[in-house]
C-alpha cells in the first residue's frame, strides 16, 4: 500500500483536530465525492462515532496553494441513509436524508465494494452500534474462543439470564453478536432460562435457528454441532415432532414445540454432514423419521439449502383447503359419522325460527345441482338466501351455525365470480362476507383457519372484479371499508 500523499496527511491532520475525542474517536477513513444539488467536491471522509468530517482542498487565491477545509456533519442531524446508484455521479452512492430537503447530500465512490464497506460502517454509527469496532476475534479460532468465553461466563458470570449481556459488555466492551463471545453469551442465557423454567426450550430453539452464528463459517458451525450434540444425547431432540406449543386449531408452524425439535435435529445433521462429523448419518436417520410428521412449510429456504447435500425436502404446494368441519365452533354442532364420513347436526341452541332459516338455506343448497350445473342466477339467489339466513338468526344461535352459513355463502360467491363471471353480485357478496367476518372477529386473514382462508378468497374476489375492498362514500368523497349493506338490501328484496 503506498504511503499517504502530503495532501492526504494535511487533510487527516485537519480532520483529527476537529474531532471530538481526537484521533481515538475515528472509526473509518475513505476518499469519496461529496455532492448536493448545486455543489460537488472530492473529499477525505472521516467517520467518527458522532459525526462525518469531510475534508476538501480549498483555494486561497490565484497563486496560493490549496489548503484543507473541513466540514463536520453530525450523524444525529440526518434521519436516514441508503445505498443508491446515480449514473450522473462518479459511481455507487450513499444518500443522506435530513429533515430539511436542502440539507440532503450524497457521497459516491468509483468502487462499489468500498461504497458498501463505508455504507455499513456509517449505517452502524448512525444507529449508535459500534460493535464492528469493538472486540476483534479471528474466525479461525472460533472453537477455542467460544470455550474460553463460555468457561468465564459459567465460572464468573451472573446467574440470571437478564444480567448476562450487561456483564459481558462491562467485561469485554463492544463486540459482534456473531463472534465466539456473542455465541457464548447467547448460549449461556439460553441455559439459564431453561434451568429457571421447566417448560423452557430456548437451547432447542437456538439450534433450530442458529443465526447469525452458523453464517460465520465452518469453525462456528463446529460449535453449533457440538452444542446440538449435547441436546441430542440428553434426549431433547426426539419425537413427537407434531407436538404443538399451545392447543389451537391452527396448522403447525416452525415455532411449535415439536417442529422446533425436528429443525434443531436437522440443523445438527446438516452441518455435521458438511463438516464430516462421524455421527452425521446417525442424526440424518433420526431426522428422516420426523420429516413426514410436519407440513413442508416448516422448512425454510435456509434449511432446504442446508439439506440439499442430504436429500430434497418435500416441496411446498398450494395451501390445502381446510374443511369448515375443523373449525372449533362448527365441531360443536356437527359430528362426522359413517364411511365416507358425513356430518350429523345438532340443533341445540336454535330457536324454531332459527331452524326454519337454516333448513331453508341448506335444503336449497342441496337442491341447487340436482338437475345439473346451476345457472349464475340460481347461485346468486342461493347466496342471498344464505345472507338472509345469517342476518335473521337469533342472538343466541350457536356460532357454529353462523360460521357454517357464512362459509357456504363465501364458497358460492367465489364460484359466482370465477365460473359465472357475475362481477357485480360477486363484489357485493364478497364485501358482505368480509364485513361480517370482521364484525364477528373471524377475519384471521391467511391460510390458517377455514374462515381465514375464505376471508383471503373474498379479498381476491373483490380485487379480481376491479371493485377492491375500499369504497368511496358518495356523500363525503372519503374512502371507507365496505359494510355489506348492498347484499343485505338485496337479500331483503330477494334479488340484486
């Protein structure tokens, strides 16, 4: 590397003289082009903990040499900064945004790598995160460093998880969470939490998602494998892998207790294979047993990549339709019996008037396709009969019956849009379904519950027809959520 030129040395001297804390506060140095809307200059960029010092060369007169001139910009005076590409400037750019637009400025570099290096440094300093300038550890010594710091934490550290971070920072100063000290701290905190609570499984969860540590390279992965091996040998990574954390009707997720154990085992097995660990085949065989027990959505892209050297994991297909019979409230009024199973209903809780409404709607539903595929008009009339039934049920009618009617109307509405192309009727019915689900607290958007799926479907119908899920009030001109009133009025009239 060539020695700095006299000009650069003069710029550094000026920059450091103006730095609070002097040279000890300097974090990074680079050369860039500074620019605003009206001015630009080549500058030396000196990043400190609190400021950017930009030093250019300023002419003092026609026959006098240029001298360094510094401009100090406090990082706290800028709301945000980001990497952008500006063709008109010298190259890759970082944009600084101030509350006043007139104070925006850009720094650009000819080298994108240098731009990115400085951006990451300036981004951290702007947030007050100085870890990258703290304790520096060699990734090649990750295992030995982990052992040393972990032993100190166990032998000298606090006994409460909540005190560990402050103790580590007081003892070692700033440090990267992803280095060996960061992993030792995290693992000790997990251990203390697990020891304090019988049902806690923080260590399992950490091995199930060992980021950012596993990204630090093979030596860090050796530590992950060793910690996972301890859990496996202690019997903490075994089946059942479909065990839920809480008793809910929602599908398994990677946050549930059973899937977390499986993911931790698969992490252990995947890294063990890539590192040539002699127990890799043992752990792979154990994990294979659990893979069919969980939905493919459990496996993240990172897990699929890790296991690509072992085998291809089951693909994630389109969401499976969740039958309404799996809804907790519907199960109280409908029991599946026979082979093939068919629902048997209980009318307990229904008034005589409720029963008439329910029977009229579902009898009409059964008769709809008796003579072949129904017309769009017939489907529309049945939907309105369902709206009338739902709106007419007494306040004490079981929620299961309400959900069953709403689900059926939603299903028919989707057909009305997709098969029969009756967009106006489909839009008004979709708005009614959405508004009704929201009013009753059943609008769990997503593919996790029977009605949640249909809430999403009705959004698709409203968007697909071009109407959307926002209406403009003709009196005020303001946007408002649909109320479903058009469908209610049509149900009262018997037609749109």
